[in-house]
C-alpha cells in the first residue's frame, strides 16, 4: 500500500502540519510506501527525506503573501494547485493507494478536492479545524469573543461580522467555504475527527454521505520519569498568544490568584498580556528541546483555556506525557484526556474559574500527585505516532475494502 499525505506545509509549524509529518514518518517506519506532497515550496522537515519518504513540492505560494486580487482568487479556487497536484498524482507508481489530506487553506484551496475525489484511489481528510464547514475555520465569533451558534453559510452567518480581519476577508472565506461544500456534496470521502468535541461540533454541518472516523492525534514524546516540578515553577501557556486560545485569561487569572505565569509563543495578545500581568514572563517561541526542558520541572501546570471549540491542542497531551498537570477549557477537545481533580482541572474559560484552579495549584503535594497520575495514565495508553499509524492502516485497509455505514464507522475506527 502507498499512502500519499497532502498538506500546505512540509514543516511542523502548526498542529495540522505536525500531525501530517508525524503520521508520514510513523507510516514509513511501519513499512508503508509514503509520498508527502506539500503545496508551499519550503522549508521541508529533513526527517521526511531521511526516512526514505518521497517528498513532492507543488511549488506554490502562501496565498496570503500574494497581492490582494491574486490572494483572493487563489484562496477561493487555486487552479494552479489543482493542475500541479493532478500532475503529481499521475506520476505515482501503480498499486493500492490512499490519498490523505490534512490541510488545504494556505496554498491548495478547495480546488484540490475534485482532483483527489476524481482519482481511482480512496481519499480521506483529517479535520484539524472547521474549515470544511465554517468560513473562519474555528466556529467562533471574533466580534463577540464566544463560540458561534449559527448555521454556516446561513443568512445569519453571511451577515455576522465574525472574521478576525475584515468583512472583505470574511467574504473571501465564505466563497471558499461554498466552493468546499460544492466539491464534497456528492463525494465518497472518509473524514477523520481528532476529538469528540471536534466531531460533535462539525458533523451537523457536513454532507450526510461522508464516512466519519475518530482517531486521536499522535504525540511526539519521549517516555521518561514524571517531571520533578520545582517549587518555584510557573503556570505556563504554550502556543500562539491569542484571545480565542485564552492567553489573556491566563495572564489575568495568574494575577488574581497570585500565581506566577509564563508564556511560550507569540501573537496579537502579547500587549494585552503585559498590561494585565506585568509580572508575567514572555519567552517568545522556543525550540521543541527548550519546551521539553521546561516541562521537565520548570512548569507547575500548563493552562489551555480555549474560548473556541478547539479540536485537540497537542500541548495538553504533551504536558500529560511529561507528568505535568493541565488546566484545560471544557470547550477544548483535548480536555477529554484530563481527569478533573485528578490529573488537572477542566474549567470554564473565565478568569474566575482559572484563578480558583490556580490557587489550588499552590499546593506542592497536590501538584506532585496530579503530575504522577497524569504521567501514569498517559503512558498506560500513549498517543505515540506508531500507535496512531497502526490505527490509520486499519482505516486505510477498510477504505480499500469498502466502508460500512456512517453510524457503524465511528465505533469501528475509534
């Protein structure tokens, strides 16, 4: 069997790209022939070629680096992406093949969907976000700071000023979503959900003919002893500093609880974080090795208080794997891995709820006990890349053989 992994990027600069790369590497380790097709030309994670994976660049630009009209047209329907992908797929060796799309909004556009669906090979898409149904991709009202409750592409949706950039940007995204919906309306397509939250949020807005599956994201974590958390360790926020991810809530809750906090990442909420909590430490982006070192004792707990229905932030899984307690938003898909009161806390994304949890985490003994249990429970059923790849292979085998009805496939591939 050959597996073709398709994504905008070939570097792990975000969650979707990281999952695409980790799955490609693990599938290759398990003996699959893997081709990794990426839209944007560079850079490329060197591990892909080192693993013997055939890496194919379509040589496209990030659409949002193009001038206005070109960006709009390429974002809605990138004809060049469709043509180049078709040419790349035509060069594949013969034999059983699966096409697996992870990300398409930054260079590929919905134009690649008819290309994939027009092949004789089965196609799957992992839904790391809600772009297959929602114009802004996160089913969130940026104008209100709350999750959306509208039907995507309804008249109310079209009128809502929900885009984080502008009404023009919203219009472009609406056209892109309409093109996506048209492309998949009658499709024979398998979709993979990475959390129960993500699945339950988007399924009502997807065509009923799509075949649904539920497979957790893979986590790149080395198994070691549970972290020895230092008494002066801080509560940390790891990731892009935005309001929808709740970075500002961590700053304010740390201030109110009298707990020191630190932030690893960059983003538009940086100034607000400094205003809300002048004592907060902002480290900017750090390498994976540096973050791992922090998780080995320099972090008391990781807080991920997403305001949006985040499908499955990897930072929660990575923290549990290290033996670090987690304070997660109940709106986040990854919160399903947190045992409230045992390996961390699951709370509403509010300053008051976070501050209450942070105050409890002053107790060194409680933090150590939660961390040990988090480590124990994670490694009892780890989300390692090879386990993830084995689930994908079972899915692919089923796709090649023909899938059961939608109501049955959820249980079959969980």
